[in-house]
C-alpha cells in the first residue's frame, strides 16, 4: 500500500507544496439522497484546506444533463467550500472527454498535478476517476478510460474520506494514502 506513514493530510499537503506541486481537492458524487451520509472527515478535509486556498471541485453525476437531473453536492460539504467549481459527468469517470467542463483541461490550465480525492463510491466512481477503468451507465460497462493517475496526476486520499467499501486500489501507481485528516 502507498501509505504516507504517520502523516496527516495537512503535513502531506505542506510537503508536496514545498516540492512545488500544485494541488486541488476533488469531491466525487457526494450529492442527493445517497443511503449513507458523508463522512465527518470529508468536511474536516475541506475545513483544513480552506485556509490554504486550494481549489475545490465538486464532481457531480448527472446522467441526463438536458433534463436538469443533477442533484447538488450535499449542503454541509458545499457550505465548507463555498467557492467550489462544479464539474458535471454523465457516467463514472470524472476524466471522460464528455465531462462538462472538461476536467483534465481545467486542471491542466491551473498547473495542477496532485489531487486530494474523496467521495462516493470507493469501488466505482472514485476508483475509476482515480486510477481508470470502464466508464459507462449502469448495466453497460462502457469503454476503458484513463483516470487521474493515467493522465499524470498523483492522487492523495484516505479510507477515512472514501465511502462505499474498502478501496481495493491502494497499490496502484500514483496513489498515496494518508493516515489521518
């Protein structure tokens, strides 16, 4: 596992910034009336990064954008990051070419190369957005797409801020897990 031993998220961010990395926070699919509430650590992460001025992105699933079916990111998280930019995706992967606006292009334009990633579901949307995989609507596996690590980003995350089960992608190249918020 790519764990940053005995480092909090804040310590990891400080280290990576000192090394010259541009960092953004990405909250994936924490919207609507999902079965479980978001983890308290997600709001803690947003509270910790607010004074650092890191850009925050809410990636929201909207499989039918023409119908206005998008549910906004949950109020406690939205309140913790009032200047967050909303990225709308039609399927699983936040880095698909039909995401609006194009997330990869947006991040490249800001020089961002590291993503603090959290959200729902650790085995689908977050995993595929982080490390790649099949992207498509439910019951249709779609096509294989690169995730953040395949596009050259480093992903910094923790099981504390992932929902939907234990992450099975802890050994993937380009992924770093921190141990405490």
